[in-house]
């Protein structure tokens, strides 16, 4: 190591390592500040490695950089911490022939996903977009509905909220409803690992309910996962194989016929696109028109068994299969017919089951 051109500060086991306005520069070696089990703070620092590395690293405690330039020549420029999250207010992480990054072996880097899916209920073939009737009628809740419906949560999911400004009219970006994204084990796809509830816009993108970004992040480390998208009155869908997720959002487009899915007939074809099957009124992950636990009877009971022509308006309800804000048993655009069509108009005793383990 060339100590003539490298300024190195090492404190192992001390309670606090603080550096203000410091330059840690390595020529052919490294320029860095490191603490073994201490709290590491840098207010303004330049960590520059020539052919080596420029970095700020701590073994077990929190590393904080308010303003930092981490530049690696042929090496790496990075801020790294062993077990805790390293906050960084303003940072430039530059790698020459090497890498520039902020890294943590805990949860600071999260699995990210850009996902596209269409729901059959609000699908508008003419516009090639989903309708946003629920949003237009101010029926979409500010808190995700899945926790209250009894869906299992994992990996920090559950209780996600949004704000009214996210539900304003935005053409193809207008919100249709809340959906649920899940990460399943790569080796045991029936095992739920993480959940993220997101808003779905008319173009099919899962949108972060706070930032409005067209990608979502899970409280899960990068890795290989089966991806699941579910909706409260549609059958969910899952990728056929595990997908590699990391901090750069991978894209999964469930609207494309070319995207492989788990099981058989997991999605419904409508023209050139694939949509999630509508009609799971009971939330039992099946579509049934007749028999015990069918999805048709709840509609009739809701409008009145002796008054089937009634219409319930202003509804945010699983029984609103086409998601137009009303519950109808008879007449045009009713919520009963889609269930029959999806089990088979000539085979009403059929059952269609969600293809997610």
C-alpha cells in the first residue's frame, strides 16, 4: 500500500468515527475511512481511489454521509455497511473501470419491479385501456383494501395508503383500483415472502401509491422470485419461472401472450392482449356460477332476491364485477353474465380455479 499518497483512518471498535471535510485519496491503493463496529459519520468527504477503491465502510453499525464523493479509478467508489442501513444525503458514487455504489448487506437495497397487468372487469377493447369508473366516482379508498379482506401479509406489506392527488384524472395514467403484488419463493412457489399493494393505472402499470412511480419496491433483498399479481374480484396470475429482481426494476408484462405464466389458462385472451379473469365475487380464488359457494348468488342477494332488476349504485364492492361502481344482476352491463361466460356459457356447472399455488 502506498502511504505517501493514501490517507487512511482506521478506528476499530470505537463508539464513534466522525470526519468533517476530509479527503481520503488512494493512488495505486485505496482511500477510505472504516470502522469495525462503530457509528461512522462523514459530513463532507471525498473518498477517491486511483487504481484502487475510494469508500466509506463500517462493519456492524450505521454509516452516515451527508455530502460525499466516492470515486474509484480502476477500482470502486462506494459506501458500504455490514448489517445496518447506510443513509446518504448527497452522494456521488463513481467507479472508473470499477463500480460506484452504496451497498448494505441488510435491507437498504430492495427488490424492485415494473409490472403491467390488465383486469378483465374494466377492460375497454375500443380504447385498449381499462376504464376508471371507480376513480371517477370517488370510490377508491385511500388505504389498500386487501388487509381488511383477510389477505395474508408478509415482508412489510399491508396498510399502504395513498393521497387524493394520486386519484386525479390523468388520461392513460388515471388510477383504476388497488392491486396486490406478491413475491413467492423460487423453489416453493406456494410460499409467500413479500407483499406490496399498489395502484393500477389505465395503461396497466402498477404504480407506487405514494410517489406515483411506475415501479414498486418490496421489503426484500435482490434475488429470484415468482411474481404474482392479484385483485380482489379477479383470479390472480403468477410467472411460470422465477424472475431475477434487484435494485434496477425488472419488467414483467402480464398483458403479453409471450409472457409465460404458471398453470393452465391462467389469463384470458381478449384480442391481442391477456387479462386477469373477472368474477371472483366470493374471494375464494374460484369462478363458479352454480352450486355451493358460487359467485352468482351474492349478486342476487345484494340487489334483492325478489327484486332482481334493482341496481345498487356507488359501490366499492367485490360484487361489482365489471368495476363500474354499480351492482347489477340483470340488464345491460350486468355483473352476472361475465361469471357465466368465464365458466362457459354452455357449461354453467364448470369451475375455473386461480392458477396460483
